[in-house]
C-alpha cells in the first residue's frame, strides 16, 4: 500500500475498530450489573455504551459507588482479554503494513490499562507513535478533545479518523477531521485499504 499525500496520520479507535472487544465489554458489564438487578440487552448496549467511557455509563445508570463498579467491570474485562486476544489477524497485518508509509495513533475513551497491554501482547504497540486514552483528557468522545490532543502531540493537521461509533464519529468531525466509519470490526482491514487506495 502506497503512502497517501492527503492525510498526515491515521488515528484509530480501539474498541470495535482495532480490537474485537465490544462483546467482551457487554458480557463484563452484565456480570457486574447482575447484583443490581439490571442487564443490558445487546441492542441496548450498542445504543448506550459503544464509544462511551465506562465511568459515563456508570453515572448514567445512577449506580451506588460507581467507581467501584467500574473497577470490577474493568478487572473482568482485562482478565478476559488476556485469556482471549481481541485482534483479528487481518487487522494485525494491516497495522504492520501501514507503519511502512503512515504515522499511526490510537485514540480511545477506554483507560490506558485496557488498551496498551493487549496491543503489547499482540506485538503492535510499537507500530503506534501515540496512544491517547480516556485518562488523558477532561472531555471524552463525542467531544473533540481526544482527537485534538492526538493531532497536537503528533504535530499533524489532516489526519484520517477511523471509527465505528456515533460518539467517535462525532468526536472526529467536531475536531475538523475526515472520518472513515467502518461497518464492523471484521471489515476494518478491507475498508481502510479501500479508502487509502481511492483516488483523492
């Protein structure tokens, strides 16, 4: 894949784009919510939680001791990812291929301890110049802050944002950047290649 002159960096969301983690998030949330007598159906999870930080989800649910609930959810999530790596082989191949001609970063609303260890275990953390996580900004997606911070730290002005959620797309557009919304985690490699190879 040849380098593109149109974009000076590629900014990838993590959950649902680089990593096939949304089902794991869903199961982890329902496990910790069970004692409270509430559960997310898959459709409700997609509408209310995809692209939304855990602490925001907990606040919306008005849970007692939301920080404790979030900590338990994240412990379960990380343990599951350690046992079941969340990356598709074609996505790993895409990332390694892109590093030859593009500057890459990860921009996620998840915490760093949920994002960097799986990337490290998969051997691709070093492919990314920068990882921006929910810990790094005051306002999370759909606010533009995470993408603006990534662009500022990289020193770029025309990145391509690669997202899957309403919140993520809104954040990228609010930052003033072009956004590729992928149709599913299994289509990331083909859809990114298609966008990068299209005539500008």
